[in-house]
């Protein structure tokens, strides 16, 4: 595996016009809602399992099952939202109506999650938790899938797409940081966790409603060309995603990577509380993750404009495997090892979260080249589902593993429980990421081929001809 220049010395494309840089106000308005939304999303991913087991006293196996059930529902909701947003026709475009419509249900589910009535217990509390978890993920889909699709529609240039999602990743990472600095220390292991969770949720919900409403209103209109030109049906959209060889491989790689690391955020509080015995440092450890994730984004954008993006991503996956693998050796007092792992993982993760969307844009361009349709929503829904299903499944497995290994909340844990925690946060990511690296070596849609495809699409649009060379994948 070697880094090669993305364009292999080829002259710039002559048929596609030079990409116009996307204005910074557009990038800011596009990305700003991710800060409050992702802070609340990470509260659910990182804090909720420990909150549910140690504060609400719900068995970890039950919480794991709830997360798993939410992913089963995502298998329906994500592709449906992606397809419907592709087909939407309105004065405000395809994506913005969905983003606005997501605000009220998201706010409602956030308040439900973190403000369960104190009188609830037993099956009623479990039902409340299930409805709020599944409801939040559904509302999040209503925003996230159309929002990502809107971002890819801002430009057809790989570099500009990397800029768009690089700035988006900055906002997203700041949201993570907000969760880690404010929510994690005030909820995880805190004697007033229930009261603090309610106040944080209320403030976050209010900020989300204001930010998302204003920034979505100020976003410019979407491109005219792809408006309403999605698949003929949800089944056809799913079929094309599966038949697209580049999408199929990327979906597997993305799923196996996310599946491997899916429980690491949720298990980190357990590791620091019950293994490392450093519960007061939960927020600090996550800070050491988010700082390099944030600061390395310009570096990855710069590298992606000079070298093959998918090769860079594979190198970054190797760094992640190393970083997570060190967690197998975690033990009481080894906070330094947790910090080193966090620094490596934060730096490496930023590559896929930035350049990955540019590569996804190439794959979607390939689909338009083959079918004549433009299906950002359907493709991004598939990747979103892959990420959420991988994360939810591993969180569910972790919850079941904790319960079957004999976990007892707020007590000293057995060696079996401690090794279960280390396996979920170290062994599983190491194994899965290495599998993903091997699979990703088969990815063949390089920069030169992606440029050729975009040139052909541009020629068709110029000639008023959206007909592909063939109507099916081979």
C-alpha cells in the first residue's frame, strides 16, 4: 500500500468548469446546527447507557435490547427518508423542508430521554426509555440524511466537498466536545446526575431549535439540476445502492469499522469507573480525543487534495486499529495509556469523517453516470443506516455482555466484567478495523476515474441529456 498522487500527473479536466469556492457564510450556516444536535446525539451514545444502568437502574441487557430495536427501525426509516427527500419538490428545495420539520420532534425526544418522571418504574420506565431512544434516532434521521445530501449538492468538486464536510466535522466535533466537557462530568457518576441531565437537555434542546431554525432559513437555494430526479421507488433506490459495486464495498468497510468502534464511547465511562478507577477524568479523556480530531481536519483536507483519498483513509484506519488495540492493556492507574489512545484515535478518525464524504460523493456520481438519476438522499441514508446499525448493534452486544458477565452497578467488578469491558473497547475495534482495511484495498474508484465520470455528467447536463450509457450495473 502506497500513497500516490490522486491525478497521477494528468492535466486538469477540460470539460468541467473550475469549481467555484463555496462561500464561508454558507459553510457556517450549513454546519452550525451540528454543534447542538451532535452534543445531544453524543449524550445518548456516550452517557445514556451508564445513566440508565446506574441512575434509572434499568438492566444493561434491556438497554442494549432497546438500542438494538432502534436500529431495526432505522432499517425502515433511514432509506425511506432518503428516498422521500430525493423526490421532494418544493419552493424551498428538496432538503430544507425536512431539516426544518425535524426540529420539534427532536426537541420533544431530547426532553423525554433525560426527563423521565420520577414516579415511573418497572415496565413503564422501560417503555418510556424505549420510545424516547427510538424516537430520538428517528427525528435525528429526519435532519441528518437530508442535511448531508444538501452538503454534497453544494458542489461537484472533490476538494470543495472535502471543505464542506471538513467544516461540518469541525462543528460536529465541537458538539462532541460540548458533550464531553459539560454533560459527561455532570452526569457520569455525579450524585445529582438526574437533575443535571434535565437541565442540560433543556438548554441543549432550546439551542438546537434556535440554531437549526435560523441557519436553515439562511442557507442558499439548492442546485436546480438534480431537483426531484431521484429513484422511481424506495425499492429501486435500495436496489441501485446494492448493485453499485463501489457503494457495496464502501458500505461493508464503513459498517465493519463502525461496528468495531460502536461501543467504545458507551464503554469508556465503564472503563474509567470500574477498570482504570479514574471516574473524574471521563471528560478529560474525551477532550484528548476531540482536540486532535478537530485540529487535524485542515491537514486531512490538504492531504486529500494531493493524494488518493481512499489510500489515506486506509492508513488512518491502521492508526485507529493501533490506538484502540492498546485498550486491551488498560488497568487500574493507567490513565496515561487512555490518553495516548485517545490522541491517536482522534487524529485518525478525522480522516474518514472528512475525506470519506468526498469519496461518497464520487460513488454517488458513479450512480448518476450509470442510471441518470441523482440519489444523494438514498445513498447517504444507506451509509447513515450502516453507521447507526453498526453502533447500535455493538452497544446492544456490550449491554448483553455486561449483564451476562455479572455486572453489578455501583460495585467493585469481577475480572470477567473488567475483561468484557476491555474486549468491547479494545479487542473488538482492533479486529474489525483490520478486516475493514483488508476489504478496502479492493476499492477501485480512484481520483482519475472519478474526474472522468464527472466530466461525462457535465457534458450530458450541458447537452440536456441525462440518459446514461447503460441502465443497469454490470
